[in-house]
């Protein structure tokens, strides 16, 4: 019980360490830069999946519009990078040098007002966090205060994603339209394209990811985390324990939005462009499946789920593009029908108990009661009921 | 007509089989021609490309899945055909071409990722690929960073020029201006109504068309409308067309929207044999989905039609049908995609090397006399000199050639006065 | 913008524009009815709804090919046969899906969303493998093409009239089935109290299965009808899905009247806006209005206040 | 402010309360007053509107007309969580606890501290909290089940746990909806004992069918019938009211 109150317990620490070794040591050593950059790209989605664990797994709020926040974060970053790439020297063939190329194509002759602050990196970094959070706050406040939840919320977030996509595509003079913002080159003069930059960015991203994992872990371990779980189960009861359910939902949704936005910003840096194809409904739903495969209640599972699905996608679509869609579709169905707790559930139900038994037989001195308790709350709530 | 419809039932299956065969390096299919021993690999490949003494690897990068698979399938087929033919004719510098095909999955970042994989991992000597502007824009920085060579087949909006890309389709002025001139003269057209899908290619094309109509033809644009990609309801814009009674409807609607647009236009009682309509986005491929009866009478402005009467084209169409099924249609982009491997082969042979820098430098001036569209030549700006043609859609889904420019039109990706 | 036109011109345009709105309305109702039954009565979110529609479209295409090849004399009437076949094909697939998939997920509505999304991916790829990646063109009999002149300047498209009649017919049929027939009473009984319904001898599993099948079957008819106005390709179904869901949710999920009212208001808003601005902006504004109203009135237009 | 101000300070005053669902008036112009430290039992046949009254007071259902004052606060204008924070606690008819959490966590969540988002994030499980949880757990007979997942408890234990969750909130007005329903005889006895300890120093509003139990604890009884008060007073008075006998006790 006391163990429970601590921010990470022994098993969880082990889990985080294993992931750290995998991401910091094993992958960089075993993969070439190209593949490592792919991993970096996948990991940007892991941020989104992590956010979904908090808002969907813990809080029971399924958002089908996480692409909106991924996109907002990504676009904020891309706007900064695009401005830097559009220096008057780089763009001297344009009729108006010094503005992004797509603006020039759309007969815009001066930088729009809302672009101007993105000359500043500090402003950009703040915007990456604040803009999506603010947006999530507005949506969340409007919906949760009026007790819109469940499927309605899912469909409305989906509509928001559709609106934003059409808007970005339609306002191409300001956003780059369907092409997105391409050809991003430098960050404060530092070229983000060569291999060594990719490696630096990879490690930076992994560090950020662990930052987010710790935040997620902190939230889960705090009373707030337990309130979220309680809320998912019996919303009314939480209300009658004196909590404002709406505020907690808004908080979870905002955190998820911020994580997604960080992922989006890292995407723009790692991949070198941003496009509306991440904002829409399809990518948003795909991001949900990463979380579901990892186990919607498992923080680390989100990372593994994202990596697994994307590795499968890349390798399958390289050799069997047709099979890939069958595979992905089948994965959705299998996860929902057979493994509602995803990889974490499989781990918690089948693998962990064996390992435990192995350890228990070796050193019988350990406290079996604490172990079983921890095992349960780590293998992330293997026995937990599905979110809905 | 019934014949035409029956093929739908059997052709995909058959196409599938054929694709499977084609995936095996085409040598097995064509009975293994003997490859003359070419120059030493060390001499023709100084940059570590995937070239051996007997083989050279080339990438094909299109969408085989997702919404764009509809359009890009033809390009894949054409490129495979060209490569098979080149191999049959002895390969490139005595080396057989090996294909690595990647799926862009209609997703722009995937295109970038796969392009990078082809260049970095597979070290391909050239990539035949991309279809939409968005995919090209995503791939372009990768091509430039890793110094690859892309042969891009689609007619597009222009405003681009790269050492690492050969544009085998037409850029906007090349495609549009001659067509507008023709229709203005032929139909005495003064007023135009523009309808397009809402993204960069239609918007840029319409911008160029508008300048040309207003400044050169001294006509008037009475309406300019854009609908989101995938929109299926066009009754409102059709009413606006009825209200403004333009001499010419000028369209660049793409994808599934296309089908909806022409079906609804027909249903609204706009008779394309009386109302002139000029499209720059409908090829034989699109008519397949629209249905010939819905679009018959419309004019399309392209550089190639399947029905072109010349020796090259007859051979090309026959070979294409032999490989991909009798009833597979061939559109403008499909033909342009077919040019890619041939132009690359000719350039390699002129440069005497697979090195990308040498190919980029040797490209201007390369002539391809065997092109189905007729003679083409690569311009200094890496686009093609080509003729512009206007065709009239017929009930059977083919175009009847109505007009073609007398000379090759010069590609002008950064047109003065149209920006 | 109206300065250059005569009053007569404007008048007929407004009539035709009103008609365009009505066609859009019919299209929305047709799309949404099947979904409204499934979502409203069963609480299942069927993300593969669009793919069931496209199945109907492909069935129509195959039927037209069959008639052209073997019964060319009856070609003018094939469309009715096609619609019936489309209904049964989509309905049968729907029942199969219910039995294999949905049945296990009634207690987890959000999970049905993910599972049916997976199903939609599988169906899309299946269509691509079977029918090819290219779009297919469905040829219509001559009488369904063109338009009917009402006055010199007012013309209405025949396929529009056809869709409207079809919508009316199907709506009446559905209303009858749901509110008058014995089976409809069973469905509603199951919706209100599954356990009680089971206790009084209603085979709830079978009712669920048929309800889902009916919803999918109507989607099939809709898809068949849409071959007249839209495209038929492996991914065409996705074009409809967001609109469809918004219509259903905006109407208040449990209400057939609500679905119709919401289809009406959304279609009229959109077609009116389309006349004054570009199609893209009209779409954005319509969606924004719908989302905005849903934020103020989350239960939709026509949800009843019930004692919880 | 003087208008409508009661001469005597009631803890809870319900005046002219009406709620209608699509025209059906579940509660119709209802008025009653609860004093400090009073134990009031509401009885009435099924569908009389008993649970709806509790729903209205705790904010779960919004009133169509009328006023509910708790001290000087108008509860009809407050949200559920604000009503709880003002000092009104509610136990539901079916045990409403968090199955996924342990007994300890169930009680801890109900502990009235850190109820804002930020407060919950920075909440620490200090000695005060632990002691209070242990204290309450002892009262509700669950002292040695603190680390058990709540879903494993028996039905009666779940009822106790929910009562414990209310207790730890320390409300001034405690509302219990059929606290002994579905319990075994021995559990019933223990529950009565529990209720007798916890009703000290607070006002309690109870809905109950078990007449024996009502007689044991009630200071005053209100009989509801079709959303209106049929009779009100001591158990003795109510029992002898002919109207009551006709509609309820007589059966």
C-alpha cells in the first residue's frame, strides 16, 4: 500500500529501464541512420498514443481527433522552420522573396500577421504547447460541461478533424494547402537534414518521450489518476464525492492534446515537413489503434504498440502492400475482440506470471503480497475492465 | 458496347495474374535476351549505386493502395512495360533493369519515407514515381538531399524545377494555353466558368487560365469555384453555371469528385454537345469511372490520347494491351510514365554513366523519337518539349483528336506574366 | 452578384437551387437512415457504413453488366433488380458481421467503432483485390438520364427525382417496419430493456441480427442509388462517412424524425451557403455550425427528455 | 432577502418543488423542512417520487419549479459537486463504488481534500489521511480489507463501503437511499448499528421500506404519494393516518 503511494515502484522502474535500454542503446546500435530515423518518426506517434492512454485509457474519453493536436503542434514547428528556410537568399527567384514559397504561388505578397511571431523560437515552443492545449480546452469545456461523452464526443472530435483538414487544404496561401509545408531545412542555422542531425534529434526526442512518460506516470500515481479511473467507471459517484467531473476530463483531454502536439512538433523536425494528411480522421483513428494494441491502460504499452504497428506497417507494406490493409484491419478487430488490453494485457496475463513464478522460486524471501499487488497495477491493470 | 462492359468482370483478376508475372524480373517473361557485355561497372558507377556488371536497380514509387491507387495504377503498368521492353532490347549499358517497387499508399509522408529508403538502402539509380503534386513536393527534398533522379509523369502546376527531377508530363502553361487559344478561336468563346477541386494544382492552373483569358483572349471569367477533394454534390455549382451561361466550362476537378460532377452535369440537362466544356483533368482513365455516356462531347486538353494515329502509338497500345489486358485504357499520364524509363535509358547511354550528376547534366537535349505521343525532347529546365492536343470525348470512352499544335510547345515552369 | 440577371432567371435559379437542396436532403436521409437504425436502436457505431454502401454500388455494377450481357432487352429495368440485390447483399453481409463481430461488443460501444473501422479497411482492400483499383462506371438505362423541363428555364434532373422518390419510399417503409409491425415493436422493446424483452420471449439475438442487417441493407440501397450521382471505387465509401455520422448525431440518435429533420437543416444550410461562397467554405461553415449547435445542445435536435 | 426567509433556521428547506418529465409530474409542489440533527425518513409506494426527491436535492435532476435551500444556499442553482462541497452527501440505492480501485482508494478519493484538478495532482497520502481512512474503515467493518479490490466485496460490504465513503466526507446532511436493501439479516443488524453511530451530530434523510428499521431510527416520517406529501409527522401519527393506511400500509 505504501508502495502504491510512491511515484514509481520497483517493477515500473524496471519496465521504464528496459524501454530506455531499448531506445537508447539497442536500437541506435543495431539500426542504420535511415531505420533509426524511421523509429524517430514512429516515436512521434507514441506521444499521441501516450496522451490517449491518459484520456482514453484512464479517463474513458475516446478522441478521434488527436490528429488535430498533432497537426497543430506540427504546424507551429513547421511554420518556424519554414520561415527560416525562406530567407530572402533562399527564395530570390520568387516574385516576393523572403516569404514561404507556397505563399508566393498564391499571390500573397507579404507575410500574414499570424505568421510573424513564428520568427521567434521561444514563441514557437510556447505555441506548440499552448495553442493545442487552448484548443482542447475550448472543445473540452464546451463538451464536458454539457456532459457530452462517449460516442458523441468521439464523433464530434472526428468532425473537428474533418473541418480543420478542409480549412488547411482550402486556405493554401496561408497553410501550404494539401502539399503541406515541405522542404524544412534548418533550426537556428543548424541543418536538420544530415545523418548526424537525425541522430541528435532522435536522442532529443527519446528524452522528451521519457519526460512525457514520467509526467504520465506522475498523473497516474497521483490521486488525479485514481479519480480518472473512478470517473471512467462511475461518473456520477465521482460527482457526488465532490469533484467537478468536467474539469478532470478537460484536464485529461488537454494533457493528451499537449502530448500529441509535442509529437507533431518532433515529427516536423524529424521528417522535415508537415502536411494535412496527419490532421484528418484516418490518421487520428490509426493513432487510437496504436494505443489499443499497446494496451489502453498501459503507459509503456503505448510506446511498444506504436513501434510494433508501425514496424509491421513498414515491413509488410514493403513486401505485400495488399496484405497490409487486411493485416491492419484484422489487427483492429483482433485487439478489440480478443485482447482488449493489448500487449500489456498479454504481458500481464501470460508472461509476467511466469516470470514472477520463476523469481518467486529463486528467492522466496520477497514479499509475495506486495508483488502480486504491484504486478496487477503495473502489467497495467491486466484485470481492469475495458474502458467502455 | 456490351463487349466493353464484360471486360470489367474478368480483367482485374487477369491483371492481377499479369502483375504477378511482371514482378518477376521481366527477363523471364521475354525469354531472356542476351545482354551484351557493357562497360566496366567501376567506370559507369562512381557513386555507389546499385549497379552490377549485369544489373541496374531502378525504383518504382506509386500508390498501390489508398485513394490514389485509382489513378496511379496506370503509371505503374506503363513503367513496368517500358522497363520490360528496354530489357528485351538489351538493357541499359548492357545491364538488365531490376525493379524495386514501393507503395506510397496515397500518403505523402510515406512517399518521402519510401523514396528515402529507395535511395539510401536500395541505392537505386533512378526512381520512376509520384503522381500528385503533394507526393512530389514531399519527395523532392529527399531527392535533392540524397541526390537521386526522379522521373515524374503527371501534368502539374509548374513553379518548380530541380536538377533531380525530369518532368515527363506537361506543366500548366504548356497544357492550358494552347487549348484555351483553340477553344476561344473555334467556339468564339468569351466567357469562362472555372470549377476545380480545392488544392494547389487546380488553383494554380486556374490562375494561369484566368490571366490568359483576361489578358490575352480579352474574355471574362464569370465564375471560379472550388470544392473539397472527394466532394460528391455539385448541384449548386451547376445551377450557378446555368445562371451565368458561360461560353466554356473549364474544369480541373479530380478523383471521385470527377465522376459525381459529370454525372450530375448530365442529369441537370447540360448537354455537352451544345455547351462547350474544356477539362484538363479527365483522361481515358477517368472516363472509365465516369462512363462515356456522361461525358461524351467534352473537350480535354492533353498531350496524348490513346486514339492517336501514329506508328509508335499503335505499337505502344498493342504492347500495353498484351501485357495488361485488352481493355485497359491508357491516359495521358500513363503515356508520360512510359516515357520515364526510356528517357532515362537514353540519357544513361549518352552520358555513358549511371551517375546522377552526369545524367542530370546530360538530360537537356535528349530526344526520344519512339514516344507514343510523337517526338519529345528534354528542355534545359528538365521538362519536355511536347505538343498540346485537344480531344473530344466519345461514347466509348476514347477521345477523338480535334486539334494539335503544329510545333512542340516550350515548357515554361515559371511563366512571366502568369504569376 | 445578381445585378446582371433578370428576375425570371433568378426566380428559376432559386427554384432549381431549392431543388438541389432537396436532392442533397434525400441523399443525406438515404445515407443516414441505415446508420440511424443501427446507431439509434443498437448504440453501435458502424464505421464501415460507407463500405456497405459501396457493396451495394458494386452489386449494381455487376447487375448492369449481367443485364447487358445476357438480358439486353430488359436493361431499362435492371436498376430495380439491382437495388433489391444490393439490399440483400449488404444485408446478408451485415448479418454475418453482426454474428461474427458486433454481437460480442454490445457492452463496449466505443470498441465497436474500432472493430468496424478495421472491418472497413478489410472491405476496402477486398474490393480493390476483387474489382480492381480503378473506379467502375455504372451505366444507367436511358430513361434515368437527363432532366425534365418544368418551364423554359426550370429543369430538374431525373435522377434527382428518382432519389427523392426512393428516399420517400424507404423512409415510409422503415417507419412502418419500426413503428407499426410486430417486429418493430420487438426491436424497440429490446432497445428499451434487453433483459425484460428476453424474458417475455423475444429472441433478442435474432432481433439484433436482423436490425443490423436491415441497417446495412438500407446502406446497400443507398449505395446502389448513388451510382447515379457519384463514383464507385474501393475507397468511395469514405467520402460519405463523416457527413452521415453528423446527420445522425445532429438529429438525436434515437429518433427517426430527428434524423430527417437534421438531414433537412444540414442540406439546406449547405446548399444555400454553396450558392453564396465557394464549396469548400460552405462545407466548413456547415460543419462548424453543426458542431457549434451540438456543443450547445449535445443531445441533438430531437432527443426526448427522459426520466433517468 | 427578507421575503421568503424562514423565521426558524432549518438546515434544509424544500419549497414548492416540482419536476416534470414530458408532462408527467414525478414531484408536484412539494414542501418540507429538515432541522439540524433531525432524522427524517421518507416512505411511500413505488413510483411515489422518493428517489427523485433525493435526486433533486443533490442536483442529479434539475427542478422544473421550486426552491431547495440548504442553510442559505440555493441548491437548485448549484452543480452536484458544489452541493457535495456545501455539505450534502448521498448514498445511492444500488451500491455505487469504484470496482477498479481498492477499498483504501475508494475511501481516499472521498476524503474531502484536493478536490480541484490541481489539488488532486498534488495530493499526498499523509498521516492525517491514512488515520482517517483507517478510522472509517474500522467503523464500516472493512478494516482488514483495505487493500482488496472493491469489486471482490460482498453486496453488503459494498453498501458499507459506500456509507463509509459518505462518512469520510463528513456531510452535514446525509441522504441514504434504501441503505439496508438486499442485505442479510445479520448485515442488517450491523448496518442499523452503523447508522446509529454515524447519524450523530448531523441531519439524515433516509428512504426506506423496512418499517421496523424506520421505526427504530426516525424522528419524523414523510409519506409521499404520487409526487405529493400524503402525511407528515412522527411515526405514530403517520401510522394512524387513514390516508396513509389506505394507500400504503394497508396493503
